[in-house]
C-alpha cells in the first residue's frame, strides 16, 4: 500500500486521462470514469476513509466512484468533473509524481494511451477522438496521459522541447513536409516506429526508415 493513503486519511488527486497503462505509478496518470487500475482501488479506499465512498473496493472507476469524487471536489471548491487530476490529488493528500519525460513509466503511459486511438480519422483542426490533426493528436495524448500541456501547433511544440540526438520511447519526432521547418510530428514508439495522425490514414504507425519519412526527418525532442 502506498504511503500516501495514510497521509490522505488524515488530511486529499489523479493524470488527463483515460483507461491506461498498468505500468504507470500512482500520480503518473489521471484517473477517470471507465478506467480499471489498482490505483482506482486505492483511491476508493481513501475516499471511503473520508466518508465519500460507501461501496466495496475494486479496481473499476465506475459511477459510484465518480459520484464520490464529485462530492469531494464540491466540498473542496474544485471543478466537479469526477476526474482525479492534480488538484484532486492535492486535497487527497497526494502530490502527483513528476511527469517529466525522464520518467520511463510516464513515457510508457503516453505511448500506450496513444495506441488507443489507432485508425481515428484525420480532421483538419481536430483535437478530440472524433478526429485529430497532427498536432491535435499530440496535445490530446500528452495532456491526457502525462498531464503535459504542449503548444497547439507543431512549430510551437518543436520550439518548446529539449533536443535529443537519439529518440526514446515517448519522445516526439519531427518532420518537414509541406512547408519549411517542422510541419509534422509523431510520438516515438521505439524500433524506428512512431505513431501519428496522418492526413491520408488518420492515426497510424509508420517507420522512420521508410523512404518518405527518412528524407523528411528533422530530429526528436523530449518533454
């Protein structure tokens, strides 16, 4: 049992996100409705100790858990959305673990989450699972899987990251396509593969070694 449970019982948060990677540590991901994770069970226990949750403990973030989270959020003046993020972790007595790109578990969470949207169609200006453009996909995935806010455009994302000579899983790889400078990007998966929202195929996985992408590769950055 993680130490924060004891602290939370005496004093009251989770990452944007959705169902996720089992390897992520508590605080590395936001908890919300629909998720199944051991962290959900620990969340329920803390909520129960504070009088907000009265049902049995399990690993599923269902309606009863969401209702309990909303009650807690209302009691502490937080946005009552039922999502356990940074602010909710704080009132629970848990300071979220750093989501630095140096955290392998955080990076694994990013790539695992990104793969959930395979085949989502490309949509110019799209920033939701109903349709993503290139940068919209990156901002959505990073925000909801690692609580990292990226600039809205590829050019902005390119200027904000830390350059790395060799991309690691979860880093962002950039390409020069229809105009000079960084104009397309994807999330590196390892093995020379990256996941991205392509204008021709929607969210898909491509190879850095392919003739098209290798000729347009600009480099990688970490966040």
